[in-house]
């Protein structure tokens, strides 16, 4: 079973978000980067579990510059076999998806796994786009994935509930909570990751369809109005008559 | 030219988020002078109500292949409707259906897409859409440079506008490919609205001590007509189901009211809820970080405060 796991780099969840260059660029100063949690905790770990149970390989794919290599090495330390970095600063999801799809077309995988969204741009776009470029079925927001031969049984979140679907390989899936438990790399994994292959591939040509014109921080919150614990009814009164929301 | 809106249905009714998307499309059309076409896949017995929120026309796609949720085929149907109607902008709701279908369509049409819009696009000169990024810690203004543009709208982000038009309904049996995806079982939850679309949310954290204490949280939610949510440790310990987990690595929501009970207000939790219009924190610890993000607060023990709130909320109704 050949599994491709797409990972994105994202700022650590405790990062202070700030912008530079007249609010046109994210300020990376002092920011720690991690593997996007959905990609790491769910897509990667489930991919590894499937490999452990059925044999095969897990390849990591990242679209980004050389500064992403430490993040990619962490995915190798968790247990992936090899990694590919497509050497391009990602600027929009369609461009990233095109690179992933071009690579996946040339190297044929049984499944392409990614996270349901990134915690920086919150797009929920790449998985569906890759599926469209590859003309493969797309299962989004999957919370369980089991394989029997070539047939996957997947639980997915849909509007208002969950459903179980079946699909034969190849397919593209975006992973959500429930699919696996996060793994912490051990010392052996970290040592092994240093010598695992990380191949750098040049991007194919494409044109951007979107660009970020500027960023904005939300306005600061005013002071919190305190209500006495002895009279909680006053809270409802304020919500109804002052905030006018209930 | 026209604005095309994918109007999602559930249980034979047009979904609430679909009305928001149609109204959003209609507000764009007001500026651009286009007409608004809603595309509905599957059955709904209230298609005429789409006119109320601004649809001029409804395309009802009747192909049986769409009885199950088939994102690829829905994208094919919408693409045909878009081409037939010369659509320049295609609007989705950024709900679980939109998140699945819109990116497929964007790739198939090579259309620039902005997901999770929180405001109407700016259209004089460049076409720019505002969306939340960094899990609600900031906004980005995204410029779309293609002729066909796709936008998905964050649920509960904008007030719906009423237009009271009468929309004509056209049945279409578009030709669709075959899908390898088979739905074998549906587990529809009984909760009425998905958390992302709820206007009022009552949420609780580890301060509640154990799952057996959620009765008062549910009572309060019921009395207010609110949905329930929880912090991540609470769902990790299986005190509550995963779909209630809000935050940076759970569901991001922007209800009109978010009441946080016994939740400390960690940065990862706030990331998923700080776009709520009004935030209430109830916590025994006056130094809890949640009070810095809240509009109203009560320093007190949830086990004393919440039952009193339930009584007061019931009395209010
Ligand atoms: C990568 C990463 C991602 C994360 N993502 C998320 C996420 O998406 N969502 C999320 O929620 N968390 C997330 N977290 C976890 C987050 O950092 C916090 O640990 C978590 O939010 C704390 O949950 P809590 O507030 O329920 O519990 P605690 O931090 O234990 O807080 C409990 C609160 O209850 C109060 N309390 C205690 N007793 C009472 C009482 N009787 N009455 C009233 N108040 C009482 C306490 O004063 C305290 O403030 C993430 C962490 C990491 C590292």
C-alpha cells in the first residue's frame, strides 16, 4: 500500500499573530513552526498505522522552501519512510494542490491523505482540489479509515451527522479528529529521520488565482463587565436588554 | 452575467446556511447588477422560500445519482449550471458540504476561491474578500484574480437580508459521471443545528469535574435554545462527543453568544471562539484568561451559578 501524506507547516498554536511590511506579510519573528496538527495527528499517524498493518510505504509531501526541512524531518521521525519537498513558497491553495497532484500523477499512490484544514489559512481546500486534479473520489472530514484489501471503509462528517462510505483505491481523503491518536517521536525515530531520503523537486508551472492583499488584527476587546455570582439573573437581563442577543 | 449560489438541503428542507448564502449572493448582485440563481441538489419541499432571500431563479438538479452526498458529482452539476448561466461568482456556505464541494469546483474551473468569507466582497477595482485566518486570531483580505470567482461564506457571519422575490424553479437532469464512492450507512444526529450554525452556544470545560455534571449545562442550553460545546480535554476524556470540541484544533464557531463555563480560556480554545459576537465567562478563578476575552463575566462556582441561571432562563421564556 503506497500512501502519500501531505503536510503543511503552521505556526505553533501559542504563537502571537503579528504582521509586517505594512500588514502584508505574516511576522515569523520568534514564531515556532509545527506540522499542521490535522496533518500530523490524524493523516500521518493513520497512514503509518495502515502501513504497519498492511505493509507498504508512507511518503511525506510538502510544498515549501528549504526552511521547512526541520518540520519535514519531524514527520520522518514519527515514522514516515521518505519525504519529498516541492521547492516553492506556497501562495495559494490551487497552486499547492496542482503541485501535489502533478507529483502524485507521476508516482501513483493508493491514497493521498491530508488534514481537513490548516490552522493558519483555514482554507479546507487542498484535499478537494488534489482529488479534482487527479479525477479521484474525495472523502472530506474523515474520522475513521479502515482498509480491507483495496476497499476503504470511511466514516465522514457530513452536514448534521456522520455517515459510513466505501471506496476502492485510489482516493483522496482529508482527516479530522477521531482518526488516530497523536504519536510522539522517540529517540530512535529522530536518529533514523536524519538519514531518511528527503528529495527536493522543482515545481511545475502554474499561475496564481488568488493573492493576499493585506492582513488585519481584530479590534481589542473592551473591559469585561462583571456580574455578581449572587444574582446570575442579572446576566440574562444584560444579554437581553443591553447586548440584545437573547 | 449571474451569481450562482449552491443551496444546501437537509431533511427535505433548504438549510439555514443556504439562505445565508443566497442572501449573500443577492447582496453582491445588488452591487453588480447581476441576477441570482440558486442551485439545489436533491429534494426539498420549500424551494420557493429561496426567493425570499434573493434568488431570481432556482435550478433544481434532479439526477438520482445525487441522492447520496457525492461532492464530485455535485461539483459537476454546479459547473454545468454555472456555464449555462454565465456565472461570474459562485457562492457556497462554508459548512461541511461547501468545504467538500467548493474546492473540487475551483480546481475543475480553475477559479480563484476564498473560503470562510466574513464580509461582502469589495468590488471597485480589485475583487477582494475578507476572511478569518490563524483560527480567528486575524483576518486576511484576499484578492481573486480569475474571471470566475468562488466564495464560501462562514455561517452566521452576516445578517440575512430579505428580498421577497418570487423565484422560478427549473428542473434539470444534468448528465453526471459515475462515482466510485458508496454510502453504506447514515448516522444523522438528532441535534437540530450543527454547532457552526448555532446562534447561541453554551460550552463547558474541565471545571465541571465529570460528565455526570453536564445535566445543568444541557438544561441551560435548552432553556436558552442554544447548542452545547466543550473544551478539548473534555472531549479527549470522552466526557462529551468529539463534534462538540471547539477551538483551534476543533470546530471554529462564531455564534451571537458564547457562554464558557469552567473553561480557563487557553489561547487554543479562544482561537476557535473569539469571533463570537458576545462572550460570557463563568469561572471560580478571577484570574482566568477567559475574562480578558469576555464581554460579561461571573466569578463564581458553576455548581451554584448555573442552576440559578437555568431557573432565571426558564422564567424569562
Ligand atoms: C496544539 C494544541 C491544540 C489545542 N487545541 C485546543 C482546542 O482546539 N480547544 C481547546 O479547548 N483546547 C485546546 N488545547 C488545550 C488548551 O491548551 C487547554 O489545555 C484547554 O483548553 C483547557 O481546557 P479547560 O479550560 O476545559 O480546562 P482547564 O484549563 O483545566 O480549566 C478549567 C477551568 O475551570 C475553572 N473551574 C474549576 N472549577 C470550577 C467551578 N466549580 N466553577 C467554575 N469554574 C471552575 C478553573 O478555574 C479553570 O479556569 C490545545 C492545546 C495544544 C497544545
